[in-house]
């Protein structure tokens, strides 16, 4: 016995009622529940749709679908971090390595001739952090409008366009800012901060320019249903 389109829609509604807001996760759970319900009907056709649904939902435990959501978030966050790393590595291959090395050398030179190294580093990291927040807010608003237009939220898209690893991005700069005077006491420290500044600039560029520009490709690669809906 197969589920009707109305029953499938009921399953989507059920996942939303239990705080699963992302369409890709809803679809995974709907597929799982639909298969389980059809299997149960094979064994006991007298059971109603709602009875089996509630029975299957209880199998997810006290936290319901939250464990599934958290696991999927962890998987896609790792995927996103892998995308960032692949883009980052590209800057350490010829000819981009020449540009990267030149930038490190230029910042190293400017810091060495500056009489206010710590202040310059403070301002530089401050600009990086503030601009990163600006772009995250911009992309989050853009993604919110897109979600409203389609009435579907995709977890990977949310990560790419609004839920990036903000805490991870700003933690290291803040620590460097707090200890910059001590770090800048020797040439090795200046070189280290120069490299860190360039690395953070590159990571921010990757996160707010390169990856969003290719977001559609990554989404279509991850979600077959997204590719079908956006085939044109």
C-alpha cells in the first residue's frame, strides 16, 4: 500500500510541527517515515496512517528529530569547512602563491617600518572582523528573502549564506589583538602576524565572494531535488 500525495504532505507538515525547518532534512525524514509506514502496513493493514506515524516518531526518542538535525548540521558544516579549505589551498599554488607571498611581504614591510605596530594590527583585525559581520548580515538578509520567495530553506545554503562559522573566524584575531604588543617584539612575530592577516583576508574573501558565487553549484551537487527545481 502506497502513501497518497495528501499523506506525504501530512508528513512534511509533521516534520515542520516538530521543529525541522530545512526542506532537505524534511525530505530525508519524510522518505524515512513513508518507507516505515508502508512497511508497517504490509504487516498490519488495519493500523491507521496516524497510528503508525506516532509509533514511528516515538522511535526517535525524547528529543524527536533534533538528533537527526544536529547530525546533519555537523555533516554539512564539515562539508562547508572542506570547501573553504579547498579554495584556500588554491592560493598556495602557482601563480596565486606569488600574489599571496607578495601580500605577506608587503604587510611585513609596512609593519616593520611602522612606529605603532600594535595599533596598526588592532585596526587591521578590527576591519576584518567588522567587514566579516557586515557580509554575513548582508547574505543572511539575501537568503531570508530567497527563502520567503520559495518557502523552502536548505541547510547548506543557510550555512553558506548566513550561518558561517563566525565564532571561529573572530576568535583568533581577538586573541592576537589582546597580545599584539608582545607578539610584535621580534621579526618572527611580525612575520607570523603578517601571514595571519593575509590568511584571514583570503578566508574572508573565499567565504564572502568565491563560495557564494558558486553556491548554486554546491547546492545542486549536494541536493538532487534542488538541482531538479533549479534546472533552468
